[in-house]
C-alpha cells in the first residue's frame, strides 16, 4: 500500500486511492515517485503501461495536447471551426525574434506581430480593458487584465523579463465563466469559476482576511500562494484606492484578482445539472474537433440554461485538474473518482 502525502497531485492521489480500494481491476501494479508524487506509472495486466504526469493522465495524443497547450494555435483552430473566441492577437517577444533571426532570413520571412507593436494594437484595435497573458502559461501565472495604457506598459515590462516565446493580447469579455469537462465524447461536469474574493467583517484588514482564506483553502486540500499573487492583488487594490491594510465594511465582498483560475484561489459552484444540452453538445463537438479525449473547456456564457445566450470560448485545457471541483462536496468528489476510475482502469 502506498501512503498518500498531502502535496501529491489530485490525479496521483485518486490513482492510489482507487487501486488500494480494488476499483482498478485491470491494473496489475502502480508506482508513484515517492517524494513529490507528481509522476506515476500504471502497469496493466495486459502489459500495457500508462504514465501520469501532474494533471496529465496519458489519454490525449501529443499533437492534440501540444496544440491545446499553445493558446494561439488552439484559438486559430477554434476560429476555423466557427466557434466564438475573444478578439485578439499573438505577439513574439524580442528574445524569441532574435533566436529566429537566422531562420527568418534564410526563408525570407518577416515577423508581423512584434512585442513593441502591442501598445498600438491595444489602442487602435482591441481596446481597453484587455487581457495580456503568456501563450503557453498555466494556472493564471502572468495573466494581466489592463484597464489603462500605464497598466499595459507595466504588464509588458514584466513579461519581457520572462522566458515565454509568445504573449496573447485579447479583449476582456464580461460574462460569467465556467469550466466544462468532456471525456470520450461524454459530458462529465460543468462548474463556475469566480476570481479570488474576500468578505469584510468590519474590523479585519484585507491581509488578515486573505490569510484566513488561505487557511480555509488549505483545510479543504487547496493551496494558495499569496506571495506569488502579491503583484496582482496590489494592482487590483490600487484601482480601488485600497491597500492590504484597508478594512472593508461588514458583509461587503471585494474581488482581489482579475483571473478566475481556481488554482489561484478562485471559487467554484457546481452547474453540472443546469448546463443546457445544446452547450453540452457544443463542448463535445469542440473536444472532437480538437481530437481531445479529455479536455476542460473554459467557456463564458451569459446564461447557461438558454441555448441562444451569448458565449465565447476562452481556452481549452488538455490536462484539467479536478481537485478544486472535487472539493465542493461528496457528490462532486464521487463524480471525479468515477472519471478517474474509467480512465485508469482502461489499458492504453
């Protein structure tokens, strides 16, 4: 029996739990890297092998996974298939342009969208507010919602120091955000994604409320790295003329981040039984079009109970983490375990 450590990934925890419970009848043996619990091997009775790496459970092909991970490529295909996506453009960072210079000259190619063109693009084309984010980023890292040109320049200064090849500049869509999970052409779950917020009590500072939220999330099996989020929280507070030492009135809710990623403290609510069948069908078709057996589709919609509501597809995730969704309650945890059981008990 393999002991489950708190910091192991949710997929690895599920694998150990299901195997020890005898639920994986086709599995002969599992091996888990013991220190970090980030990687695992599943060996089947028919000698096939599956590898788990973080949230990736080895069901999508390399090509489909890589396209989904590169937001610009995924968006290009989504547009080509006729789906609604935010208006936007990808831009090469100067470091990447320098790396490609010899290739570009040899093949008589020219880079059209360079980093220094972003401010003009924002002012003349996409407008404010807008999002600026890495093309291959994850978990909301280095995602900036800009409401003014000084904020655009501040975001660009930070991103220019990073090792990304491309950044994406997109219009900001003001609609509720959801994650829809699809596996093998079947609708699995739908849940909301709301940005990190705190509720005032009339005497605690924002910093104290944040630390309390961090402890509550830790108790629920979720991690919140406040140090990494500090620049984003500070920027959001600055717009409201607040600091972390400010006290907000009792009962008043204050949004602290612009991104709704659950990995950075966002809140969630289960909408699985409310998503209209037409939206389920749309997401199943997206998964099929992108050749993704398992996918989390980040989907914004004015009203998920109405098939004619405004919508847009923000991103697709070929390795969706379901830990935060499972933490909602027993029904959701059972649904996630059933999904992992189906995946892990099927020889590759």
